[in-house]
């Protein structure tokens, strides 16, 4: 489940970006908004103001799933909480994945972080992902994905991670 969660977040987001598919749900588990109030699941967060909610694919394995996109073709931020699971250990032996140093955000939540880079059919996809175990035992996953190794992706990722707070 650990590796499956990481791979699912990376590839589900990358596939949406690459294929430009349409989806049928505004979000799963919470109402997509900025800031995101997922207090029923133990957290709140915000994304940069130039990102807007986009739809998600149905997924019965997720308690929470929301996505935001910058403009019509910009990077995508995915927020996911699976129904169950444990904190992913990192990249393992995946040659497309780089373990980044863990970080602790201002709310004292520790995040495992990875960077994933893949090229297929001439298209390069780069994502930054972070995972933290919430006090409820659920795992919160945050992924920012784009089409180049632009430092702005990491800046956006860091901003979202640093905005996560535990719900009262």
C-alpha cells in the first residue's frame, strides 16, 4: 500500500495532465475550495491564489481527493487521503524517483518528500510529493506536477506543505 499510494498519486496526476481527460466529480470527501477545510479528516491547507479547483476521477480507495490547476495548462496540485495505509517509505529502487530530505512544517508535521521525473513520448513530467501521518492515523499526500523541472514547482509544493495545519 505504501508504494501503491505514491505511484497512484504521481501517475494519476501525470496521466490527467498528459491526456487532458475529462472527469466527473468536483472532489471526493470535501468541497474543493481555497483554503481547503478538511477538518473532518484532521487538517486544513491552502494553495497559491492563482490555482483553481478542477475535477477528479472517481476513486473508492480515497477518503479525500481534490485537485487544483494553475491556469488552463499549468501545474496541478493534488491532495489525497487514502481510506487506509501507512506512510510511504520513499522511492525504493525507482530510478525515476529521488528521495528528498524530510521536512517539518510550521505546524510541526513531518513530511516524507520525493521528486519524480519521467519522460514518455517526448513529454517530461516532474512531480514533488510529500506525505505525513495525521493524528487520526490517515496519511495526507500532496503532489505538485508539471512539464518541466522548473524551480517554481518546488516553491509551490513547499508553500502547500507549509500551509497544512491540524484541525482543532
